[in-house]
C-alpha cells in the first residue's frame, strides 16, 4: 500500500477538513479526495462521514487511525535502520514527555550526541499516552515519563527525583489564594495530581491547564499567576525577583522514570547511556 494514502488519511483525520489537509500536504483537494477514496476502496469500508462543514471518523476510521500510525511508524523505522546502516553502527529512538526535555533530557541527549558519533539518534516529545503506546508497539527504544507503565517485557527504572515548588508572580501570596484566580494547573502526572488534590481539595477550577512546564513558565512571566514548576527551572527567575516561591505551599517530589525493552537489541547500550543520568 502507498504510504501516502495513510499519511493523507491521518492528516484528514487530524484536521477534519479535506481542504485544510490539502493545504497542509501541499496537494490539491481533489488529490486528497482521490487518496481517501482509494484507501476506502482498498478496505471496503467508509472511513469518514461527510457533512457540509465538517467530517468525522466512522467507527472503522477510528480503528484504522491507530493501525495507520503503527504502520507508518514501522515503515519509517525500517527505512531509517536501512538508510543509516552505512553511516552509523546503531540507531536509538528516544521519546519523552515535553517537560522532561526541559528538565534534564535535552542535556542528556546533547552529551550522548557528542560522545557517540557513530550512534544515529532520533528524539521526540510525546504525551505520556503516546510514549506508552510507542513502547508497546516497539516504535521507540526508550521512553521517559512520570508514571510507571506496566507492559510485558518492558523494564522501568527511576532516574530522577524532581522537587516541584509553587511560584507566583507576586511576593507574599499565600497558597490558598495562589490556587485561586490566575492559577495555572500543570499536568505533571497521576502521582502529582493525587498529592495536589489532597492538599488543595477546595480550589477553584484553574483557568489555565497545560501539560508543559515551559508553557506554564512563559504564561507566568507574561501574564502573572501561580503554578507548580521544577525548583531548578524557576531558581534563576526567583533570583531576579520575577517569580516568588509561595512559602506555605508544600514541595511536591516528582519521580521521573525510564522504560525500555528488557530483551531489545539496544538494552546494554541503553543501560550504559542511562548511567550518565545518575
């Protein structure tokens, strides 16, 4: 099957619009329609329901979406393994949730990139769910996240303990007031959520909810408010008195974990590279 059909299907599914998908793919709307029609003929199923202003995935389309991502990921991995074999001895695919790249993964990757010139690297930011899915589907070699996935044949190790502190754009504010109007809720994972809920059970619904510490930090600096962020990241801003630690708010320790296939071809390489984190 032409992989362009699957790529077009996923883009239409993402944008829910043939015209916008055509612009994104730099092809004509008629080409997009023809590709979707060809894919539906291959499958003998309708993948989309067409309306006047919007299209939606059919139940068959929703099932196909997951398979399409897996097929394209497997194809890309096979292509890279083959193409890189002449120039690199090995290739490693790393995925991690966005905020971990800000905290320590970027420095770790940079060190590896410099120290291992024969290692082909592919790195990506992902949601926690996608990291787990890609591990399960063998689309990545190693994943970093805040919760411990339970997957057969996948080992999980703690690699970092990250203290989160509540900071605000104004000094002297109390925690109960800080989690009111202007609070930015960062989704740090289920362990953080459990502690946060027990400490602030009567809080208002946060106006802003984000899954990236970087996004929350920028919002705080530009618009004001309060949020829980890694202590090391906010320290420079606190020294410059752009942000202020909320003194009566508890520090919440966040655990970061690495997951990788215990019987994968890169397990010894991964274990060696992980020593650089400790």
